[in-house]
C-alpha cells in the first residue's frame, strides 16, 4: 500500500506551524479521507470542516499543493506522493483553527444584494429559454473557493470595496431572472465594486461546479454597468426618451 | 485579515503550487510581445504593403483602408493613420485584458500565486483602465475595418478584371473569416445583441435577439481561440504580402 505524507497547517490566525503526518493511501481515497484518517489516529484535535463528502455542501475548501480545492473531490491518486502534500487553509479568510476559516464576511456581503423582487401580481409562468442562463448560477455550492483565489481579495485585500466573484454570480442570477424587476446595477458598481475585477479568470478556473463565472456572470454584469454609467450614447438616449434603461 | 498574513508568505510570486504556473504566461509574453514589435516595425515601415505594382490585387491588413498613400497631406506611413482602430479593439478586448494583466502586469501572475499585493490597486475603476469600459465603441470601429478587409479580400479575386485566385487570395480570405469570427464572438456584441435583455420570450423582437445571443454565445465560448488565430493570421497575411511586394517570394497563382 502506498504511503503519503501530508504537510498540514496547524494553528490559528496568530500562530501556526506546519506538521507532517503519514497515511496509507487506500483505493479511491480523497484528501478529506486522509485528513479524517489523521484525525482518527494521530491528531484528534485537527480541525477540518466538512459535511457531505460528495462535493455538494461546499464546506471542505482548502488549498492542496497550493491549489484551491474541495478536499472531498481531490483524489489522492491524482497527487504525486514523492513529496509531502501540503494542505493549508484558504488564504483569504482568517483561520479559526487549522483548516477551518472564518468565512462570515461572505454572509455580510450577501446581505447587501437586493433579494429576488418580482413585480406585483406576477404571472409565475417562465419559459426555459429565459431561465437557461440563471440555472447555471444556481449550481453554486458556496464553497468560496472563487473568493479565496480572487487576487483582489487574496492579495489586495480590499474586502471593504469588493464583493468577489461568488456574489457577482448571485447578483447575475437575480439580474437576469425573467421575473425580477429590481435594478441592482448601481449596487453592483458601487457596493460590490465590480470595477476592481480585472477579469483574470482565476475564479472560473477553481469553481468546482464549473460555473463560467467570468464569461457568463461578471462580464455581462460589467456590460450592464457600462450601459448605465459609461456609454455616452445610451446616456443621451435615456435623456431624450426619459427611459430608465436603454 | 492581516493576522493570517503573518502565517503565509506574502512575497511577490510566492506560492505553494508545484506545477509550472509560469508556463502559461511565457507564450503570451513571447507571442503578444513579438506581434507588438513586428506590427510596430511594419506600421512605421511605410512600404511593401501592396502588390498592385506587380499586377497582383493584394493589400496588407495593416494598411487597410489605405489613406493618402501619395503623401499629399500625411508625410508618414499611412498605417499610422488607422492603426488606432484595430489596436484599441484588441487592447480593450476582455480576453486580451486577461492575458496581458496576467503576463505583463503580473496582476496576478497566475492563480494562487502572489501578485504585488499593492494597496494602490484600483483594477478597472480608475484611469487608465477605466477606459476599458468603452470596449463596445472599439467594437463598432472594428466593424468598419472589417468591412474594408472584406472588400480587400473580394478584390483579391479580381486580377485585372478576371476572376483569379493566388495563394495570397486564400490567405486574405482565411484572415478576414478569422477576424470576423473574432469580432462576432466579442463579449460586448454578445451583450448588445441580446445579453442585456431579461426576457427572450416576451416579444418577436426579443425572441430574435435571444436567438442571436445564443448563436453569439456559442462563438463566444471560443473567443480566446479566435483571438489567437486571428492575431496569427493578420500577422502572417501582412508578412506574406510584404514578402511578395518586396520581391523576396513570388506569389503562386492557383486559378
Ligand atoms: S475574474 Fe475577477 S472576480 Fe474572478 S478571480 Fe479574477 S479578478 Fe477576481
Ligand atoms: S461560484 Fe463556484 S467557486 Fe464560487 S462559491 Fe460558487 S461553487 Fe464555489
Ligand atoms: S464535504 Fe461537502 S463539498 Fe466537500
Ligand atoms: S473583442 Fe474580445 S471581448 Fe470584444
């Protein structure tokens, strides 16, 4: 049976070290299984957040060999065993303990987004062609891997000005909803700070649900911001026609 | 989150990634940088851009539309008069932005690889990058250029009043097709044709725009591919015409 060494971050936001643990690699084992094996036999106090072990709850996010991943969807046999496999908490959020981070900032951002707002006396009939776009965004499992990898949050740390890709996905799912009537574009520009995104697509690269975050959510929202704020001709058209949107 | 930074290496370029993440940006630096140098040289060169003097109906895409070739009022290379159009289209393209922000500004160099982490980062909220928001105007301009290039490609079949096909004709035709695919897979176009609508089924017009949006979305998935193919084709088309015009190679007439 092959043996792997996991080099795991142990500590919290103020103090920490990296510790090596050896585990036997069993067939079909994922990194989360290895962490559980370590928890079960060597380090019962190892803190790991998980829930479904099926890639659907979004709890087990961490960085495996430097790559933001769901640990329950990262197979051990996909990783080279000749060197220790590093497992670190998500860099962008404060560590509570070991691999568990405090992601509560994300919930605060979420509250800024105007919820689904149908018009009065809505006829609740929808056609597939109108909700195709939105369905992709509904796949989000809130793993926050996209938030973690986004350099605007990770390196520039402008959490006060920028909402991050997960919330552009949510805003897009509402803005493009055929029955929604709220205008979130000013909020997307000012409060979620979409202009800080420089469309470098790392969020798309890490999304375990393979949502085309940049192409299908962020860029279309950027274009909507252009409609309302930057396009001089549309501005004139709105002035002349008195319409709110053009 | 400053506390965590104490525990994680904040130095520029630091990462725990083991793969060759830099291998993604090196080809971009070489190809975009190389194209930039070649295009600059050709734009300033001011000659060998057409083959009409040899009885061959080719015009380089770097010089189309050709303005004041006789230097009545413009004393420098005619390419300099028009270069801004295609340049602004590519420079503000959402795909190229990703490519050069990563490869040339290292912002970020790659995913989960530290960028400079500078606090002055403004992204596309401040000058000069706030101008990227005008990409749709560069698209409108690109359509005008595209019309000229289609005209040039059609003219490349006209050999002194007779239908003919040379190697250059084929190159110019493939080039304008790739440029069209690149232009009509544009994200701004995808928005304008129908992406901005909330409801595709609400009227005949919105349904037609919905179909346009779906078709553009299909092209848009390959926008990166078209961006590179059309960059190569435009450079190669110019290079071929330059070689023929300078007499270095002879164009082969196929038909
Ligand atoms: S595309 Fe934008 S939101 Fe996504 S990771 Fe890059 S900068 Fe962040
Ligand atoms: S968009 Fe993707 S990466 Fe981001 S939180 Fe949702 S599932 Fe995770
Ligand atoms: S444990 Fe639920 S996604 Fe990994
Ligand atoms: S040309 Fe690339 S997005 Fe418009």
